[in-house]
């Protein structure tokens, strides 16, 4: 089994979910007490947030992700898994600086959407994910159209992620609002909803709403195990 290089800490909450799901999936695939070979570089989310939101310094934020990728590469990882959707916007810039590949979360999600036979999804995540083109552009490569929540909805999603979910706070009231929003997006023409922040599936999942959902955390982990075992 190849060693998986995790770039985590953005947030520690979803990174812990990655570790759990990767090992659960490994045991399910290989049986016995098999567990995944993992090396983790856990970043300081506060430092990342200060650069992105406080100083609007994308170059410095990109450097943090690049250095983390180099660290897991030096530790023997066969490929890199960034445990955060919005940080994938840096991949085109940094992938040429390391010799091992990235497992792109949007590409693995696109494969899952196509397997489900869908072609139009709504995207929920932090503002960087919803408002920049990197995620919809990847989905478009697979023939998938993207619906983006409106201004007020984006504000609400972003605020609850930053003030609640990344801190491990999962409120019943927030879950109810997310479910209502998913139904609204479905009513606007989305065939399904991409939970495009790795903390969102910890709040709400497929069993909580009568709309097709795609947990990017789970999809990414399952694809990582397939790549590690290939």
C-alpha cells in the first residue's frame, strides 16, 4: 500500500474525519486489522486564515500549502491529499514544484457526480470555493454545470463554517437551515448538492435531507484509498 500524504489542519476537525475514514475504508477493503499508511503535515489554521482573510496575501497562503506538500513528499508520500476544498485553488501553481501528484478533490467529486448520472449541482462551501472559478471549472471539464448560492446564502454558509463548523460546533439550528437551503437549491434546478467544505458533511449528510448530496470528504478519502492500493 502506498503512503498517503495528508495536508491537514484546515481544520483539525475535518482532518480527524479524514484519518478515521481513510482507516475505516482500508479495513473494509483489506479486512483484518489493516490500516492506512499515512503521513500528516498539520498546519495552523489561524496562520492560514490570517493570510487569506486578514492580509489577503494569496501568495503567502500558497507558500504554506506548497511547503506542506514538500514535507509529505520528503516523508515518503506517493501522492498528496489536501484535506480542504478551498486550498485546492493553489494546485495549478504548486503542482509543478513537487514530483508526486495531487489527488484533486473536485476531480474525484466530479467522477462521483457522473457515476450518479447527474449533470447540474449546487456548490456549498466557504466563499473562496463558491465565488472563485477553480471548482466550477473542474466540474465543467466533466460536463457538469454548477449553481452557486446567492449573496445572502453565501454569507450564511461562509459565516457558519468559519464561526461554528471549523471549531467543532454543530448546531441543530444550523443543520435545519442547511437542509432548507439545500432544498431551495434543488428547487432552482440543481440535481444534487456538493458539500464543498470538508466540515459540512460533519453537520449534515445524505440521511438528513431528501436531496442527493456529495460528501467531498468521503469521496476524497475513498479515492485516496483506491489510489494507495492501485
